[in-house]
C-alpha cells in the first residue's frame, strides 16, 4: 500500500505526545488524533420503528470486515455499528438524531419512504456527515412485489442526490440468504439484493475515513518535526521499469510538496477555508508546472503530466466550491498526490 499503516503512525505520534515538549493546544490536538486513530469507524443505523434496522445490522455484522460486536472486541481500524431508533414525533426525534450525528462517522438511514418527518430530522445533520452517509431503501423486495419499486426509487434517488452520498435499495433478507454462515456466497443474489452495492460503498467510505485520519496525523507530525514513516520497497506500488527522467521529475515534485506541506500545516491551524483552498490550488498548479516543463514523449512521463494537470483542474473546482468540505477534500487530494509521486519514486 502507498501510505503508512495506522500502527506505523501511532508510534511516532505517541512518542511525540509523551515527550512533553508540545504547546498545550497542540498537545490536546495530538491526543485527539492519537485517540481517533485507535478508535473504530462509527456507523449509526438510523430509522423509525419497523424500518428494518436490526435485520440490516445482522447482515453487516456477518459480512462487513472488521465489525465490532460483543463477540468481536474492538481493534484498531475496526468498525462499530449502533442502532438508533427514532420517534416519529418532533422535537423528541430531533434530540435523538442530534446525539446520533455527534457520535457517528457514517449514517445508514433506513426507510421505506423517507417521510417529511424523517427529512426534517436529517436536515440538521452536519454537511460533512451527509457527504459520507447512505439512504437505504429497506425491504425493497416488498415494493417489487406490488410493482411500486420503480416509482419509489425515482422519488428517493432525487432526495438522496442532494442529501446523501449514496442511495441503495436493499432486500436485506435476500442479502442474508446469499451469504450463509457455512458455504459459498451467492454473488449474483447478493448483487441483485443490493447487498454487494451496500458493502462496497461502506467499505469505500471507511477506507476514505481511515486515510483522512492518517493524513491529519502525518500533517501533525510534519508540523512538529517528528519522524514520518517512510514507504518501504515492500509497500511500494508495483510499476513499470522507469528511466531516470521520471525519477528526477518525481523527486523534484516530492521536494516541492514537502516544502509546501510545512506551510500548509500553519495555514490549517488558522482554519481559514479560503486560504487553505487557495494554497492547495497554487500547490497543484506548481506541481503541474514542474512536470510539464519537461518535454518528453515517454509514456510514463506523459501519464504523470496528465494526472497532475487533471488534479490541478479538480483543485480549481474545489476552490470554486469554497466550502469546508471542499477544503478538506483539497488537502486530501494534495496528500494523495504526494503518495502517488512517492510510489513513482519507489517503483
């Protein structure tokens, strides 16, 4: 893999916190990062009574890697799943929902209609949580039986497009039957039930969340000059044999990003969204300039140039969005570019 494992970052971060040399605010922030890296990704399965939450949790517990239950103790990088039953009456339901939002990294909202009451409860969720959460149409097979599935899906897809990361219709009992405790998974049935789409989407969001935590920890370590874990040859992404030209280009690009990262950590301390976005955009343009100054017909260099030019375009769009979410995405993209360049260097 092209980035340090969680345990590799925990060690230098823990040592830095124990040395007692950090300013008090940095010590507090570092302690929170250290705790976060050791905590599971928190999934809240939310819905009204009878929405199919328990059945869905049963499916996830058996088929989602790393789920923590009473039989599976917590481990670094695990996933905790919590059921949250909502009242159909406001404001009591809103209080319950707000507490759930504060203690969740991902929400799976189970519903057959996502009613006005449910929409009102979800409206108060933080935007960054919405960007990681899913609207799950549970008991989708019952709608199929009475031939109303298409109309229900069309309505909910429109809502989910603005309010959730994804929309997944789910026939949970079929998904469970496709994954027997003993025996091979019936992949066609799992896919048809919506189970495969749900598992893949959750796994992707979990991976992104873990990577974001690692990125924040690495930035913290760089900010206070702690040793950063390096990628070994065993961890390097396999690639084609490359000539000295692309090695030189990637080295120059990595050195440039390393210099910029020191400044980025200072900017992030101020939490100025506009400044973060402008800096990330300028850095992406600088990276593109470094590699596109090289006139070459080599396929690997042309591919690298294309990737960085595309990243610069994406960064510009993020700056235009001008939101806290886009600022976080910009930092993540910049760090991903660093990992990709390091992989080129190591290959």
